[in-house]
């Protein structure tokens, strides 16, 4: 029960991210860089104080995998946060959480993790829900379609992030893992900020408050909880759980932003929830 509680907490925390990002009046790259930079100020000293021995014993291969995970996370955040500038919260969050299909395929080839019937059915229902929502955006216009494309690129980054995390987390502690990945991701995003000339200053106090909440909730609580879960269950199952994120994000967008979900979002979200329920009906069968 502890494992499912941690996963549920992680999903609930990351569900707040889209609305907080919309409330922050700053470019996508700036938000992403601040998000990981602020989180790094917490996790890096924690990793040194809690697991210095583990950090010192890190192998060259493990370090490379951590850097690869950081780059995948940077791609995920840069693309997904930018997608929120072009499409609805519901569309963006549903599409960015389509990563389980990629994760399931790679996990089967690389790790020989069998795809059980409930897990396969859950992924299928979730992807059908995503398709329903994407078709609704297709009628809305090219701007929304561009946002959907960015969200899908974010999904690819998310899939790579979870897959690498699944590999590395079985070899090192969670605090060491995020103590390396978060700061490395922040450096990558800051490099992108410098390359694009994105400003990191000149924003209001409210925007910085929203960015601080993003770092505290969705990043430190949400992503760190999901990374911990990767040490105890398959990457595919964790990613399927994250497919429930759009439901919470859509509800919050409706309540906070007044962004009422269209019928396609309601239908797609219902299918996604059904898929998550189906996948977790027999969780033991889905474990690595």
C-alpha cells in the first residue's frame, strides 16, 4: 500500500504543474530552468549529506546514464512547457502522458518485461483517449496542432527519462539519482536559455511564486516520488499511473483558469482513467 500511496502522491503533485505553468508569466525555457534549478538547490546538498558514499562509488557508466536521463528530462520539460503556450491544458497533458506505449515496447525488447493483458489493455484505452482529444484539437486549428506536436515530443523525452531511471534506480539510491539528474538537467536547460537568448529576469513576484510552487510540488514531491517508485515497479506501470495526470490537470484548469473542458477532453479523460484502473487491477503481474 505504501508503494501505491507514493505513486498516487506523485501523480497528484505533477497534476498541478500545467496550471501553475499557465499562471507563471514567463517563457517556457525560463520556467523549466528555474524549476530544475530551484529543485537542485534542495536535492544536491541532500544527496551529499545522505549518500556521499554512494556518490563516491558511482561508476563512469552510471554517471553517463544519469547524464542521459538529465538530457531526456530537459527535452521533456522544454517541449511540454512550450506546448502549453499553444494548446489547451487538457490536450497538452494527455498527449505528453502517452509515453507508456514507447516504454512498453522498449521494456519488452531491452528488459524482457512481459506485457500482461491488463497492462496492454490499460495502455490501449489510454492511447484511444489521447487520440479522441487530439482529434478535437485538429478541428481547432494549426496553432493547437503545433502544441500537440510539442507535447508528443515531450512524451518521447518522458519515456526516455523513465526507461533510464528504471535502469539506474536499481543500482543507486533515489536521493543520489535525483541529486545528479536534477542539477545536470538544470545546467542543460540553462545552456538552452543562453543559446536562445531567453531572459531569466524581469518577471513579477507572482510569477516567481508560481515557479517556486512548481519546483516544490510537481518537481520535488511529484517527480521524486515517481523516481522512488521506479526502484520498486516497472517503468511501464509507473508511466501508466502518470496517464491519470490529465484528469487532475483538466479539473484544476477548469476551476482555476476557467478553461472548461470540451466533450472530447471529458471522453478522452474517462478512457484514460479506465485504462489506469485496468492496468493496476493486477499490479503483481506487471512487475519486472
